[in-house]
C-alpha cells in the first residue's frame, strides 16, 4: 500500500532526473512519428464511425426503438453507408457565398481537433518496429496550453463558415456558436489550473506520471465538475447545442453546407468530443494508468505496455456515453440562460476555487508534519483531513453562490415593471404581437371615416382613412364604404 501512496522514482515513458519529467522520444525516428500520426488518425476515424452508431443505438433504446439495424450486423455499417452517401451527393454552393472561404472553413474545423490529439499520451512506452517509443505523437512543456490554443483556432472555422455562406441564419449561428465556444473556453482553462498546481507541470505525460499515487479527480473534484460542463458547451452538444436551434436559426453556421463539406463539420464535432474526453482522461483520471485497485494486483501485467491503451480507451468511452446520455435525457436550454451560467457563475466560482487551491498548496508544511495521514499528490504531500476540509469549503461556497444568484434573480424579477394586460398592437406604428398573458385592445372608434378610392387596373378599391387628416388609418383592419360602422 505504501508503494501506491508514493510517486515511483521512474515511471515508464518518462525521463529520469527531473521533477516534472516529459516523455522520452530519443529512440523515435522521424518515420516512426509519421507512422504514429497515421495510426492516431485511423484510431480517431474508426472511433468516430463507431460512436455515431453507438449514439444512435443507445438513444434508440432510450426512446424504445431499435435504431440502425439494416446495414451490417447490428447496423454497424450504417455510419459507413451514410458517409459514402455524403461523398456522392451533389456539392451545392450558394450564389452569394465566398468561394474559397466557404471551402476552407470546414477544413479548419476538421483539422484542428485532430492536431489537438497529438499531445495526448495514449499509453506508456511500447516496442514499435524495433524502437522503444511512447504511445504519444509529441509532447512539449506547455502541451495543455497547445490544446487550448488549437481549440481557439478551430473557432475560426465556425465563424468563417457562417460569414462565407452569404446568408442571414448561418451568420447568426456562427456568431452565436463562436461566442459560446470562447465563453466556455475561459472556464475550461481555469478548471485546468488546479491540475497544473497539483502536478507542477503543463506537460501531459508529466501530469499522467504525477497521478501514480492518486488521480486528480479526487483533490480537484470541483475542477472536474466544471470541466464536464465546459466540455459539453465547447462541443456544441445537447443541452448546449444552441448553434443549431432549429426553431430559431435552422441548422446554425452550417445551414448552407451539404455533401462532404457538411460531413467535415459533422466529423469535426465527434472528433472534438474525443479530444475533450481524452484531455479529461489525461488531466483527471490518470490517463493510460490502470484503476488503483487493479494496479495494486500487478501493475506490470495490467498497467504497462499495450494495456495502457486499453485503459485509456475504456475511460474515453465512459465520457462518450456521458455525452450520449445527456443528449437523450436533457432538453435544450435557452441561450441567455446558457451565457448567464457561463459568465456569471462558472467563471467567478472557478476563479475563487483556483485561488483557494493556490493558497492551500503554497501553505502546506513538509511531509513529515502530516505523518501517516498524508498522500503524495504530484510532488507535494497533502493531508487527508485537509482534503476533507477543502471539499467541505468548496461545497459550502458553491451552495452559497448558487443561493445568492437565485436571490439576485428573484429581486431583479420583482423590481421589473409588470407587463400591461392590454396592449395596442399599433401603438408604435408597426403591428406587434402580444406577449404571453397579454391581450389586444379593441380599436377605439374615432368618429366618422372618409373613404378614398384607389384605382388599380381599372378596379376601384375602397381604403379606410383617418377622418381628420385623410391618411390611411393603420388601426382599422377592414372598413366598408360606409362612413359610420366599421366591420372589424
């Protein structure tokens, strides 16, 4: 048990002699990096084909219907058939669209999420074509910041797609989706700061190695909860798929897209789901490491080599089921509620949490002060009672913030002026439909009306006019030629 609570002196796949080691690529030639890049792309492509079938089947079971079950065993080839259909469909581009930007936008969206996956450690060191190399394409000291930067570039694909379509609804969808992605990227980045403080590094391989004693989902549980919310908002998935509100902006930024251009956006959405899930696995669930109970049995057999890829994939698909479960369970939220939740609740609370973690990490005494009740997290010791105190304080702060926000909203609603029960639809000169709970006023009788004959193609058409000025009266829906009694 003591071996489990202490960080090993040397973890597989990392360089020794450093406080925050990174992956060792010294025995990885350039051609092997190309091979690993191709394998990662194939891994993501096959996973995307499988997860689309998985989502349709699971949601079908939730709604008591079979789902895809015609093409292939259990309908496994249905996604492949849909992809082939997209390839052979006619490629249509609107007349007012910008030709080059309209084509480049889906390419930007599809490539950026694949680039983000290059720094994710899929496993420890393995032997591949006679070379010992990590199951990771590359690693840098600021690898997590690279993921956030690439995700920000991916937002250009969305806004360019909406702008280049030459249509109103795609432009509105592009603006809405870009605002959503940028807003929740802030909270996502803040939620990862606590992990940086615990591990003392931004390298993904170093963060995975520092979780040998305990996964960061335990001490940074609040950051994990915030990340779960932000990764759903980042990927435009239900209940946060507000960029595709069918009742408001049709299909959003890709309304004018079809054929393979639309398929590129569709592919980008699912690969982005795998990217944020892989980042959550790396930052909070120990990456490729086996679960603690299983690793206690024999970590060399079930935790090393190609076994790491199995554990990583298992954790990844747990997050994918979480995405599917949310889509089949929750309704879409309102856009103003979504932005209010992100800017006025998630970001302030996450900043407070990060500051508290920074103070606690900086004020920790040496390991021998804690004695037997200490756990090693990263390169520092943390007391078990201290973790409990942090948890209680965080829960109390969260509850207090939620109550304060609800009371502030209730006070704002109480102070708001009540809407009139009766309104004049033509008060401002233009017809305005009534709001819920309101009714239209009956048009007031303003004395005798005069009529003016309007001749159109030889036919006389009577038009209701104001009795004083002789101008058309917008309040009169339909008057007869009689000057006394209106018909409605």
